[in-house]
C-alpha cells in the first residue's frame, strides 16, 4: 500500500507557481488575440448608504493568452480532430461540440521537468534550436529521472529570460527553441498525460518561419490526444534542481473552447 501523507505534511509542502502573469504586455502568438483589462466600475462611481463602494473589471482575451492549455479541438489534420472527429461539423454554432476545453479533466499527476539548458551547460537555449528526442533522453539520464505513462513532462528552454522583449520571445524573426517531431514522438511513445514548455508555441520555430507549420501540435493533439501547456515559467524549478513533483492543473470549464489560461503548480511534499 502507498504511504499515506498526513494533512499536516501537506501544509508544509513547497509550492512552485509555474504560470506567467496576465497583463496587456503579456506576449501572445500572432495567431491569437491578446489580453486586455479595463475597470468598468471604479470606487466612488456608486457609494452605498454606509459609504462603502466596490469596483469591477472587464476581461477581454483569447483562450490562448499567457500560460494556457490547448484543448484537443485546437488543431485538425485533413479535416479531422483527435479520434477521427469531423472538425467542420464539430465547430458549427460558434464553439466546439466535442473535445472542448471543458472536457479537459483536472490534472493531478506525477510531474517531470527536463532541464535542457542545464544539460547543454547554458542558461538559455539559442533561438530556433530544436529540442530532440535525444535531448529528452539525455536529460532524463543526467537528472536520474524517468518518464512513464500518465506523467506530465515539462521541458525547460530558459526562454523566460526574454519575457520583456516581445519580438524575441514570440520568435517570428529569430525563431524560438522547442521540441521537434522526434521529441513529440518520444513523448507519445511513453503515453504521457500532458506536456508543456516555456515558449509561445510548443514547437521549434525556425528563424523567419514564424508559426507557418506546427507539426508537433499535430502529432500530440490530433494523433496522440496529449494536451499541451504553453508559456510556462520553470525558472524556479531549475534554480532549486527540482525534477520530480506533484503536478496540478485545474482548467476552467470554457465550453467549446480551443484553449484556456491556467495556473499550473508543482508541489514538493
């Protein structure tokens, strides 16, 4: 029987926040609308009889703003979604009838962080560098970690170092590092539950190519049914050399959405 974890031990757990902040300056893929917030009511606009007041805001954003998870309806290939669902029929009426964001279950599983810059002896990977299956395997060996069915695999590139440089972070001109098709195949073969990275797109973006082709999205979302999390910040995990943890994500139930912002956490008991 697995060892029971006491309530008091849970209170002493160390929690790592893996999300980036959501604000107007947050980098977003050119394929998606960005994030905007405005106060609709300000303190003083309405004052109650006891002289109290309240304020509220309006949020306008795409489902792929900031740190977010891709639903399986996000990408199709030859008109088909994961499981052979007809993409065109599924999207009628303004939202998806199948495989929408509301169908993503709460993720509560073993997490593994593969630190590729640490493997390469650098602080951040070069723009346009492909992260291959060999890199993932070598990182596992170096860190003495294993990847198995049902795991969450988070791939570090060090890209948050460019967070305040919009053009560099998005990578349209110089490119951005990310998993290539061999890495996607490696993850699919191991039947991971979910995978994530620190860049705008969970892909190797070649210099000058932009987001014209997304083969890793096709392999993971359409063919393997593996959700993707993008725009993570794995810096603190790397600083503390934390490679294995309890991984928790509770996506909002946005019915028929292709993606939704999330705030993933890593927990060390």
